C-alpha cells in the first residue's frame, strides 16, 4: 500500500521521549479561545527513509524491487515543536445557535544534525461555521493547507490547497428510542487537486476529488 520494500533493522534502540505542553484556555459569554505550545524531544527516533538513486547505484544492485522503492528503518535524535490555536464565538439566535470558529496548527520536525524529518504535516488554517436548530445541523468547514517545502532528503514538496466540506443533517425521532437521520454532504467542493504530504504515495495518488452524497440512517 505504501509502494515500499521496507528493510528492517535489528540494531535499532528503544526510543525515549521527553515532552512539554503549555496550554491556555478562555471562555466567557459564548466566546472561547485556546492556545497550546508543545515540544517533543525524542532520542533514537525511528523513521523510514527512502533510498536515493545515488544509494541504489552505490551498492550496484540491478534489482528494481518489482517497481517498489527501497526504504530502510533508521534512527537518530529528533526534535518536534509547534502550536495549536482555536478561537470562536457562539451566538444564540431566535431558533438555534450559530458558532463561528478559526483554528490553526503548526508542527516542525528536525533531526539534531539539522536535517528535516520526512513526511511532516504542513501548517493549516481551519474556518468553521456550525448552526444547530431542533434536530437540524449545518456545518461548513474550509481547510486551508499550506505548501510543504521543508522536505527531507529525496522527498518531494507539495503545494498548498483549500478543502471545502459541507454537511447538512436532520434528525427525526420516529418513536421513543428510535430516530431517523437524513444527511446531505459535499466533500472537496472546490474540486482541488490536493496531495497529502504525510502520505507515502502522495505523488502517485492525490486526495479524493469533489464528492457529493446523501446518507440515511435509522437507529432503534
């Protein structure tokens, strides 16, 4: 599934991780906010590294591994750091509640020798609108993902993209303890040609395009 011929390493040592998180939260009169900073130092961090064309040429192996990329498990000390932010406001309306929120998260990872850790998730912003009214729920989320250019050796960069998702659902209680849920959803409404940077096969397999559908469920 990853398109790799993975080579294990019997000499790997156990990882040891030291973490610190610092969080701030605030809530008042429908307004809420949260901010978290984190850092994670990992001794003997284990990762999977793809073989480069130069590496392949050096060991003189004519085997193409059935078209798979040769990847070896390696380890070295690493450091991760980043933050998560979310702010929002809930408005009480005549018939329901409307919530607007903004969130952002960012994480970076480097080995202690200064090289980038492979397949690191890029920064992203999330804009969310949510409305709830007597069994009716409407949610609209715009995910704005940045380009990822902090790449490891032999790793390709990915462009940024915007993913717009919508969901509208209605819950109907048909009898005590039984309910019918009707949903209409749309994913990637902008039909972006998006690629998940943390995927091993991002260059070959993009994320799903525009997807529209109807969902019906009944519980009793």
